C-alpha cells in the first residue's frame, strides 16, 4: 500500500517574483573565436595535426643544434652510415649528419611554405576585396586578368621563373606566388559579393561609411573563416612545390638543405641500398602535409556556423 501523501501549507504559497534573478545570465557569454577554439579542441584529429605542426616548428628551430654536428660538416670516413647512436638519422654520401640536415631542411621548407602562404594571403585579400566591393566593370577587368594568369599551369610557371631567376629561397617564394595568390583572391571576391548584400552593410552605407571602411570593418572580418582555412591549406601546397623544385635541382642549392634537396641527394644512394636517406625527407614531407591538411579540415569544421552546438 502506497504511503500517504501529506500536503503542507507552504506548498500552496504563491511564488515570489524576483526580477534581479530573472535578469541574470546563467550561461556565460562565449565569443565567436572562443567557441571556435572549443570546438577545435573536441576534434582529436585536428588537434593531432596542430601538435605535429608545433613539434615540427620547434624541431626546425632547435633540431640543428641538438647532436652537436653542423649541416655542412663533411667527414668522408663516415660516408653513407646507417642510423646509429652517434648519427641518429645516419649520414649522407659526403659524411654529413642527416639528423642536422633534416631539421635544417625543415627550417627552410617551413619558412618557404609559410612565407608563400602569407604573400598569397596579402595579395589575394587586397585584390579580391577590391574586385568584390567595387563590382561592375572593375570586377570584370580584374577577374579576366586573374583568369588569364590562372590558365597558365602553376608548376610550369614556377619552373620557367626558376630558370629565369637565380635559384634561391626568395626566388622560389617569388616564383610560387606569381600565380599562387589567385585562388585566394577568387575566394575573397566570392565572400565579399555574398556579404555586401547583407543589411548591416547597407546600414553602414546609409550612415555614411566609406567603401574602404566597410571592407575593413565588416566584410573582411566576416570572411576571415574561409580565408584562414584556405591559408592553412596553402602551406603544405607550397612546401610540396618547393620540394618538387629542389628535387628537380631548381630549388634550394647546395650546400643548403631542404627536404626536396635531401631527397634529390639520396637518389644516388638508393642503388647501394641506403633507402633511409630518401625515406627520412619523404616521411617528413608526408607528415607535414598530413598535419596541415587535417588541421585545416578541422579548422573549417570549427569555423562553420552550421555545425555550432
């Protein structure tokens, strides 16, 4: 038999209206970028890519100084030595320590990739922003110029520029950014064309805001999500392009080292069984491209407002 339900007088008293408690915000406000970071932290694969990028960057800075060998130190008595306790990645055909040269190459390859991405970002944002905000004839002229340049094969353009210019780090960056900024410009233009029809942009124009101010304060900040994702994915493309040029002998020249030049130097040693000389730079290139791509995909998901919980 169920227990008898007791009613007390306090249960029938009217609820008090506490306006101060009603106005309190129970959940703290979260900014857009803090919410992006929170969602990015939940993506384990993207965070793995970010951790790998950070570790590669740290090793590119301190790696060449860890084991006490210099990148240019030749020792013909220790040529083509496999990995051992003294030379952790082995030595090359000139007796140079591959551990030191691999992280020296990381420094150059990452620098070229990041600088190329930053230059593409700067040119693409300015060019695409002007094209999108102006519209009309200005937009048509700027986009036709971009399409003519983009019709030229990217790698062919880079190779031709490297043949004309003296090989080096900055010529590589210039060659890769001659047409590399066009995808960024087209992306920015599309975002601007979409956003400039929103009510807050029309309100800014009615209030007397100038075109440049509207572009800086409203349009570009609201387009920054796709722009950052595209910039993140540009870095591994630039690194791979540099590795390809160096592999073909048109990139970083000896005695400087990059991952592509290390792979090129290792070709002559494969025939005598020294596969580690090629495996090390190939693995580092693959690891870097994997890290940037998964981080870029995770960042894209985190920036997507449709996936916001």
